[in-house]
C-alpha cells in the first residue's frame, strides 16, 4: 500500500476495490478474507452419510431391534462413549444406527482414542465418522440401546420367518501375490453364503471383498437350523481385535476396507465356531497377543 498523506491518496489507493463504481459490492460479502470454514473442512475430515447398497443384508436386524424395544427386551439408555463397541445399536437424531466396525488404532498424543467407525443407519445410509465424534453426537442428541443376552449366543438357533434359508460358514485363504497380503501369517476370511461357496467366489479377482485376488476354500461348515447372519456376526465380533486393517483399491481406483479378514490361526477360528455352536462362546475371548482363546476374567 502506498503512503497515505491526504484524502486524495486514500481514494486513489483503493486496494480492495471498495470504491470501484463499475462493480456492485455487497457489504455483507467478505472479500480478501480466508475461508475459515473451507480451511477447517480441509483440516478435519467430515464424515457424511451416503447410500448403503448392501443395506438389505442388515435390514432384518433393525426390524428385530425395533421389535425388541416395543416388547421391552431392549431399553434406550444415556450414551457413554467408553461403552461404544462393535455390534451395538444406538439412536442418533431419532434414527437407529448399528456399529458395524471400529478400526484398530492407538491412543493419540492427547491420550484419547479417535478411531474410524463403520456405521449403518436404519434409513439405508452409512457413515465412517470418528469414534469420539460419534460419542459426542450421541451425548448431545442420542442414546444407546441395551444389548440382549441372546445377542451373545442363546438366540443363535432361534429361527423365524426371515431365517428360513440356511447356508455355509466358510473360511478362505487369499492367493494374492501382493506383499502386504503374503506377509500376513494366518490371514483368513470368515463369512457366510446362502449359495455354493464356489459360485460366491468365482469373481474374487474383481471383488475388493476378496482382496482383488483368487481365494482358496480352507474350511466350510454346512449350517442347519441356525441363523447364519447371527453366527457370522458373533465370529466377527469375537475376532474384532485381529481384523485386517488395509486399503484395497478396485479396478476403478475406489478405496475399500475389507472387514471380514482376520489374523488368527486356523485351529483357533474353528475352535471359536465350535464354542459358538455349543453356546459357550460368552465365557471366552480371543487373545491376539498369544493367539489363543482364553477364559474371560
């Protein structure tokens, strides 16, 4: 800016264009001022809800949860961030949500956990907001929903009209040649299928769920008179502390986070399935440090 010695100097030095008669100026519009909201958005990742194309797979869970609430089998209670966990239902802004996954992570410099979540909402949307953000949102405008004792194991074999079709619980091994996969010892995918497993995995090379590579069937359990969805959920929750945490890119360059791959010895996975089937899984937990199933204390 030039030296200002008189009024003429001020009018002649219109640095910000405020006196330009050729330009309409809105006094309510700030110019030459940093966009604080944009900068903040760039600094902090803002998790937005988006349509969840696989919602049908989980829809019956929401229907059952609403039914449990009406029958008094579940209760709506104040939210406590430290109790947020995989498999928990909550209510946020009047919409039911399910915590499908919480990524592994260490404490930050502040000593507080701030991990990404995978959330499914009853309105067929999903989000991956931070765990602390979820906790704060729930505290401000939400609640937690109590779990059923039956969620742990007792109700596994209760069949209703939505559970008529049984399938296969399977264990797969990746045949990928990528170093990030090959170097992972005891890496297995645990899932279920209502169709022949060979049919389910025939396009594994094009599917990020299968790490964009062929897979080998290691074990398969034919399921009769049980709810395979609930069985799969129990297995995933049991091994949640050993879930593979990597980004997989599909053929279009889109990033995916597969959530059905776990690092655990095969015999331990099969032991867990047996404990679930006989209803004793609630008394045990998987210790990923020693690679063993141990009694809960």
